C-alpha cells in the first residue's frame, strides 16, 4: 500500500499526518478505523488524517491539540512524503 503523509515534530510533540479522501472524514467510525489502520506505519505516534476539498482547503481529524495546530499551518509548508507499507 502506498500513501502520502508526513511526520512532524513541533513544540515537543511528534505526530504523523496521512492524506485521505474526503469521504473518510464523513463519519467518526470510519475516521477512527482509518487512523487505526495507519497506526502500525507510525508506531507510538499519534496519527492525524487530512483531507482536502475541491479548492484545496484542508480538514483535519485526530487529536484536538494537533488538529488545532495544523489548522494554522498551510499544507504547502508540510514536507510530504510517499510511504510504502506492506
């Protein structure tokens, strides 16, 4: 499986962001299942999901302190990487 994401260390917190399709964030159940699915790729790190609308505006789902921080950061400033996980 390949996906785009990033690992960020900010203000003493290290966390992962994974880009997902917008429909993943439609329900809490699906979003939480998706976070659980990506957790093994980032052992010990909180995982936040990010989806963009048709205008490129991001929506984040995950730990509130992290999503609040990310809401003030342009996605273009994040160093995205393509991950491959078996």
